[in-house]
C-alpha cells in the first residue's frame, strides 16, 4: 500500500463539518480525497432542496459514498442519511 492509498483509507475514518452555508474549496478537496462523511449543522441548511442538492453534489465528487448526518440542535439527536451512488 503506497502513501496515497494509506491517506485515502485514513481519511475515510473521519466525518467533518463546515461552518458556512456552503463549503469552501478546501472542504471539497477533502471530499475528493476520500473523506468518510459530512455532518451538517443548522447554519449549513437553508431548505430541504438545498440540502438534497448539496448531498448530491458532494457525493458526485467523492470516490466512495459519503456518510452524511444532520445534527438536530434542539433534541441532540442525529438523523443519519446514507446515499449510495
């Protein structure tokens, strides 16, 4: 296993979030490098359709299906969504 493969496998262990409405280029680079998943917070979501479009966009650039979750800040529960390409 070379360094690139090891980095990709290592990144699959992580689920990351971002602090804006739309992710920046660095976040997209992480997705493209095989990040394991994304956690979404209230400030990331405008409406259901934007959320759905963003999940589809992120999955389209990922080499493996992303694990996605939405944090419900009022009940501290996770709603897990798994999208398969």
